[in-house]
């Protein structure tokens, strides 16, 4: 492949597969992610433990309905 063709070829920024070998590429801010990498990322996120409730500075859970409104 020539250098000019390399610049024009769109590839997944994570696995490096060219657009011709994947079903879909999602573009964003100069980078791309293929549908296969998205699926892999989703499985990683699904395996993470659920986040704990947000706590205040005193360790008690925050109740957002009781927070004062900013003036």
C-alpha cells in the first residue's frame, strides 16, 4: 500500500482493522471505533461491579431531593 493510500484508509483506532473488514465504524474527534471493539467494551463494562451510592463528606448517603438550591 502506498503512503497516500494509508492516509486515506479509515481504520479502527483500537484494533487497527480497516473499514472494509468491519460492519461499522463510529467516528469521533479524529478517531474511530469499530462495532467489534464496541461489543468488547460493552462486555467489559457489564462485568464491572455496580457503583456504590454517592456519599457525602460525612459518609452518609446523599439525598439529592434534600440538597439546597443554589442562589
